[in-house]
């Protein structure tokens, strides 16, 4: 009797696979290793943070999983999946498929690979990279850009808005914290037509933590990212790869809604 393959909590359910299979395999041809098993390997890497070469034998070979990962990155499949799944979940929640409100912030992530680019964030006292994101009112990822840690939020906002505009013409207003104050507000409106609304904490009261407006939503998204070990530290050599891993984590979150 053959021993059944071990199941992992990151493996896709039938409902989850049915929501993405048509985007991954348009030809639907016979394969030695199914694309579903390849995707399960990707989700395992994101959740556990393991090295590609340490992928368990229950999955296809790490070379094959990495091959499809690179293929899907070049074909911008992750961007398409993120857009399609987010729209489905929003409609399922009784919302419009296209968001009009964005919430923006950055997260400094400690370095985990001494060969990758990194710098020191003097404010957070962290050496690593900085993850700049825009999410909708549910906390679902809209845009992501990764820089070295010393880049200030106000310096990265124009590039981040350019990434946002490429996919979301429906956005009208973006909520941000005090790090985005100054001339950049007028510059964002002039170049992209987005109203950048800075929300600050009222007064100088100290005491228990109180979430501010809708700004807490993006902080919750960062905590979701930290649940995936591949994202809680930066193990990627390239900034582009760090962005793709963030998108995979966001896709995994959306798939859990089905």
C-alpha cells in the first residue's frame, strides 16, 4: 500500500483552486506535475519562509516550482490574480468591484539576507528594507513598492502613486499619516488626480492605544504579512522579488475568503 501524500494547511481547497486555475493554465494540457501542486509549493514557501531548495518532497521539485514562479512573475499573473480575486471578494461583501478609497503607509522590515540591498531606518532603528503599500478599506493590497529602509515616505510616494495609477484609475482619495505632509500633497493631485488626505492624531494625549480613523486598516494588513515567515524578514536579493512575495501573501489572504 502506498503511503498517502502529506497534506499541509497551505494547500488549496477545491473552491480556492477553481477560482485561479483558469488564469494559470489556459491550455489545460496534461502534465506530469499539476499546476495545483506547484501553487501549493509556492504557498508553502510564503507561509514557512523556507529556502527553495528546502521544499518538502511532497511537492514537485523546487526547480519546477521556481520555474513556474519566474514564469508567472514575467507574465504578471500575480497582478492579475490579485485584481480578480480582490474584485470577487469585494462583490461578495456587497461592495463595488473597484475601490475608490486607498489607505497608504510603509513598513520597515529587518534584513534576513546579508547579500541583499539594505539600509538603516533611523526612526524605527531597524536595518533592512521598507515596504510601501496602498490597500483598500478592507485591507486588501492595491499597490506595493519596496525600497531600502532609509527612504522617507514622502520621497517614495510619487513612485508608489505611479504604481497605483497603472492598475486603479477608480481611486479618488488616499488616506495617509503625517509622514506624507507638505508639498507632496499638491504634487500628487497635480500628477495623478488623487486627493491625499493626511489624518493626524488629535492632541498630545498619552495613554491607551486608540486607532485613528481608517489608518488602522493598513496596520492590520502589515500584521497579516508578518504571519507569513517569508515576509516577516527580508530574505530576497532583489526588491522586485520582495514585491512579488508580498503580492503572493496578499493572494493567499484573498483565497482564504473562499
